[in-house]
C-alpha cells in the first residue's frame, strides 16, 4: 500500500504532536537512574502526555488478540522492543530502551531512545552511539526523490562495519491518523528500491541494533521481544516528515532542531 500524503495543515498538527512528545521524552531521559522502575517511568509518561493535551498512543493498542496495557514500551538489556513496564528497579549498568507515542489533534507521533543506567561499559555505550547515529544516517536519506530502500541501505551501511546485528523482524512505518500506516521502513535494504519518497509523507525511522545475532523471539506475555542469544539491544526512533527541503524531524525539541 502507498503512503497517504499529508496536507500542509496536517503537517502542522503533526508538528504540534511531535513537539509535545519531544518534551515527554526529555522528561523520561532525565528520570532514568538506578532505583527507578519502568513502572515509575510509565506513570511519568502518561501524566506528562495528558498534561499536554495528548492521549497515549500505545495504551489499549490492539493490533491482534492482545491489548497493550501501558503508556510506554520499556525494554531493558536483551529486550529489543515492546517490553511491558513493571516494578523491578533499574540498576547501575542496565540499558533501557523507551518507546513512547502520543495522539494530539487526532495525529500520532512516535519516538524512542536507549539510555545507560549509571555509568555503563564503553562497549555498550558504543552500541548506543552507533544505533543513534545510524538513525540519523537513515533520516538524512529521507529526501524527495529517494526511495524507502535508500533509508534502510544507509542504516545498514553504517551499522555493519561495527559488527552489530540489525533486527529484521521489526521495522519502521508510516504514521499519521494511525500509529502504523504504510509504508514499512526496514533498517536494511537495497539502494534505489522501494516506494518513492514524496513531500507530505510522514514516517517513523527506528533502527533496532544488537551486539550479537539479529534473531529475536517474543516472550510468553505476547509483547516483549528479546534477542535469541541474549545479547544487548538498542533502539532509537524519530517521526520524520518528508518536505521539499528534505527531512524534518518532528519529535525533536525546537532548540535541538537542525537549521534548514
């Protein structure tokens, strides 16, 4: 299926949605510390979203038979995505991937990051750095006239020389009135392949990278996705609009936005 191009007024609403989500993400980043639980982070996120006039995108989400019960996905260590928040305290040296979305004005925004709890090992910090930088490599390729495959190719070309695994079972996606819209946005692929990128498209670019094998499995809770080999995983995501001037990151605080 083809992506539905957003009208200028829709992009303005999505900017408002993304800006609110960026504020929530900043609060979550600041709150991560030893002793904090992912349940604590979930409560903080829901309160912050509702204070900003938003609705959590994930809470009550039901793509199949199982309803997601929380506002954020909190995925520690070997968990890649979709971890359910709980009452287990984070400890020094953990890594935690937080994925969060909100609806504002009828439009979704979606963002994720991975953080080290406390100090952390330099090799682990390298995993996080490579994953985040690969996201920006993918975003840089999200220009009109390029294709979906160019995004994945840019991510793959950046990650593979570092020896990390690229999760293939889960990919980025279009976004707008629905949390998940066409097209799918893989984090690997062949340049100049796939759907043509056009102004008005909005996509979530979200590399999921591991320190070992790229293979994953889902736990018995029906949601939490972990690496099969137990290796650590990192996940970063931004909601991006394709504009005539290039990619615009919608889920970034204004002070951090790159200048046009």
